[in-house]
C-alpha cells in the first residue's frame, strides 16, 4: 500500500518525500479544494525527485469540455506526471465517460497513467455516483480509480460510504486490472478500516499538516513519517486491524 500526500509547492513536496511519501499529488487549494496547480510548479516538483517518487497531478474539478480536459491531460503528461486524476463536480455519466475517453486518447504514447476520480459526497452537488467509478474506469480504459471527497467540512470518506461498500469497489477495480486509491480527510483513526479495505494507495493531506489544517497548514515531514509508521504497523500485523470484530457503525449524513 502506497502513501500519497497532497502538496501545493516544492517545499511541501520535499517534506512529504522526506517523511516517506511514495506519491506527491500536486494540487492547488486556491481553486476549490482539489484544484489544478500551474505547469511551472508541477515541472519543479517533478524535476526535484527521481522517477521512483511518483508525482501525480490533480484535475479534480474538470469542466464538462472534453477538448479542454484532454489538452490539460496532455500537458500533465508533457510535464512528466506519473499519473493524472480527472474528476467531475457536476456532470452526467455519458459526459464524464466521453471526457475520460478523450483523455485516454491524449495520453497515447506516454507513460502517464489516467485515473478516473469520483467523490463520495457527489450527491451534494449532482456529481457522478461513486458506485459507478469502476464501470467508468473500465469503459474509459483508465489505469486506475480514486474515490475522494470534495467538500472539506470535517466529514470524511467514511461519513459518506460504508467500509463494506468501499471494499467491494476496491476489489472490483483490482479484478479489472486497475489501481485503487482512497482519500478524503482521512486520519490515523481510519487506518484500521483502510488496511481492511486494502486499496493500493491511501491519500492524505490534513493529517500530515501543521495543526491538522489542510488549508492554512503546511505538510510536515515528521507528521508524514508518523502516519507512515502507523500504516506500516498495521500492514505488518504489529497492530491487528481485525481486532475489531465489527466495523464501526457508519454515520448517516445528508
């Protein structure tokens, strides 16, 4: 299981890598909560690390314009991104599928992976139902899927989707040959459930920022290292994630 840390600049990227992050996910919090960063920032981060450190690029609030998104995806590949995540705020399934298919075409001949992203809280703003993410990934020939949250108001991934449902989606995607990533205001207290679900990638930001604040705080190497250590303790069995006979009861929110 790989640890992905969302960063806004090279300084934060260096902190994330120093703390043991496998992937730095370059985004721009000033353009919504999962906005896209500028090409010079992405280039700077990519050039700062060897290829074994993955650099992903977020297009988490893509417009419903296939040509615009395909061009942005092509740009991410030209900058050397390991992967590019394309998500949708308000879109229907057919539109999202067309955009992802055009994005797939834009990546032909490149090593950059295409990740189909959906949001667990999509029902709050007429987005793509996360239950459809695997189908969307398959039909667009995406390399992987991501389930995140868009609204950062204190609720997290597990407030919107129950652990068994997430586990089924992750398993379905893996069986289809896609990588799997879960994110969305995740904390150390969620690691038991995450290891039981077993996605390929776990994404965090607030949990490794000063004061736990994803917006005004900065990524800190010591916090990344501490969270990575807690994750490894569970992955290696030093902490038994199955000690809880039953998963925590889901919080049902509207």
